C-alpha cells in the first residue's frame, strides 16, 4: 500500500505519518508514505523521521498541478491535511487561506481524478459550522463560518463534495474539534500559553475568557481519521471530537497550575473580531458506524503535552523565534 499525506510536516499530519510508519493502524502496516509539504512557517521537517525506509519526503505546493500529477500515480490513497489554519492570520490577510485551502483542494482533487487514486480523506474543522449557543452540531448542520479561515475551509469542504458527487471520487470528509498535543506550533492557544509560561512571560487571554471549545488529543483525532480512511462511507462527513468542553479561561488556569504559575501571569487583551463563543460537535455518527472512542483523558493529555514542551525547548523556540534563538 502507498499513501500520500499532504501537509505532512505540520502538527496533525506529522502525527498521522509517524503513526503510519510505526504500524499503528490496522490494514496499513508497512505502507509506504509520501509526505508532501510546502514547509511554510508551520511545517517542520524535523516533525518527521529523518531517513525512514518507508518515507519519501517531497517539498512542494498542493497548488502545483504538474507536481501532483507527477507524484500521484501509484498511490492507493490520499489524506489531505494541507491548509492554512490560524484564525488570527486569516483576519490580517485572507488571500493565502483561500489560495491554499480552496484552490489547493481543487488542484489536488483534479490530480486525484486524473491519476485514478482509489481513496481520499479530506480533513476539515468544526469551525465551518460557526458558533452554537446550546446543543452540538451534527454533520448535516448548515455551514455558517464567521472568519476567513473558517470560510476557506467551508469552501474546501464543498469543493471536496463536488468531486464525489460529480466525478465519483471515493472521498470521505472529517471535521474535528480543537486539537492539542506535542509538535503543535506555538501560535495556537495551548502551546503559546505553555511556552510563554515556561519563559516567564504573561499569556494573552482574549476578552473575559468565556469562549468555549471542545478539545481533542491529536492521537485520538488521527485514529479517527484512520477509521474513516479504512471504513468510512463514500461521500459522508464524520465529526471527530473529544467530548472535553472547556472555556479558554479554564484552560488558562489549568496551564498555570501545570507550570507552577499564578493568576498574575494572565494578561487580558481585546477580544478578536468575530470570535465564536462556543463550539460543540456531536460525534455519535463515527462512534456508532466506525467504533470510534477517544482514548486520551483530557487531564492526562494536557499534563503530558506541557511536559513535552518543557522537555523540548529547542523545538518550540525554533518554531517560535526562528533558527537563531540562542539568546532567548
């Protein structure tokens, strides 16, 4: 078996690749992996094994049709992680988000169609649903994105759906809740706050901190993606969640405790534009159909994540400040 993973040097993609190479997924043992990544600021070659015999790393852009059509023949499946994913950056400049997330998905699926790849999983986010005051989103909830990032992912989801509906591509789609775990870039809430606290710097908490998210360990997310890759129905959408709803304030207080810091390390900053109040997904479909169960308890997972950042300062300082971080 041979699988192409796009965005393979990023946080979630690299975790999926490492698990594939470790033969963690039934039915994909000893699979050969092609890891495609543009290596923007959020992609890190060090997230992947340097010279694994079953890994081929290709630096490239999913918006490059020639590259994709040269690369895809002989692959049995594609798992599509590649995306611009940071909301704050999308508020400052949306163009690259729509280029990568929408045009990139269309270019990739054109190549999949041309090369006859048998299976595709398109990885998306719960942010496409918008914000929900009560209850949880099922997969048929209307898409009501509120930021350029979320809108670009919603557009990419619709593009993916058309390649199934119009061209018969064997494609399934996943939407996950907020991920956390090792190797996450320090622009995101948990690693930003952890690394700031490890440096003795205050953490910037938006507004009053009452915005609520559902948290999912990256390992549970990747196991869910594998289940969809292996057993998901064609044309279907599967929510993947962790069932752990926490306010940003509660997350912050937990991180203060884990790093031995006090409340004086919280710096309240102006709320960001279009800041969704609450996310919550109903994951009963993937549980009932595919037997998905998240295995990582939130308390355990968060403590292990903080410990990983404490033990890997060179990795996060390079991600946060660049290769020349010796004076920090």
